[in-house]
C-alpha cells in the first residue's frame, strides 16, 4: 500500500512538472523520435540546449493528464508512440527551428504538433514557425525597418546637395555635410 502511494505521488509530481512547463513555456513541440540512435538523441539535446530549449521524454498518459489541467486537450490526439517534448522557455521559435533542422538530416524524427503562445498547432504550423528567424534575426529586421527611412532621407539630402554643388561648380558633399545642411 505504501509503495502504491509513492508511485502515485511520483506520477503527480511529473504531471505537475509538465503542467508548469506547458503554462510557463513560450512553446512546446511534440516529436516522435523512434529510430534515432542514442548518439543522435544526444546530438539533438545538445543542439536544443544551445538554443535554450529543454527536451524531456514523458509517458503520454501523464502528459494527457497535464493537458487536461491546462485546457490543451486538443494535443492529446498526437500523443501516441515514443514522443519527446521540447520546451522553448523564452523563444517560441527555437524548439520548432532546431527540431525541423535536425529532422531534415534525420528522417526518423517526426514533428507531430505543439503549443505555441498558448495555441495547439499541427505539424504544418510547426514547420512554418521553424522557418521564422530567431529572436536576434527578428530584432535586426526590426532595426532595418526603423533605419531604412532615415538612410533614404540622408541619401536624398546628399543627392540634392550634390546637385547644388554641381550646379555651382563645387565639390560634391559628403553624407555628413548633407545631414548638417538638412538640419
């Protein structure tokens, strides 16, 4: 009787752990890893860790109980077979990107589904998310969008300054001269 109680307590601890990870992660991806060697799984874990992603293997039955607690029971249909669960703690794109890249080289890894920003999504959505740039890439794209109008304005001012200089017979202005003239 005491042993059964210990088992139930241990199972509840796992359910609580999975529930917390589902609720606190930016994303979770479910992938079937049947056919991967131990070395390949180790390589995958290393690649995931480098991106701040944690991968765990849980019994599907316990994950289903956690999805019931979190209201993500739509995920239950994908919870069959040997699954690994990758949790992106800070970056919603990282688990999908790393797993999709790994799956390109290792056909045994199958992306099944996941939870991204609280929504249950299928494998097609996971693959589409995997194509998005990482956080640094998105920041650089945003910075490029912000800088584009300023640099276009500076080039336009320089062109006007060059045209005026050419008309008066002076040397063309530098970008700094053009910016100073515009101010």
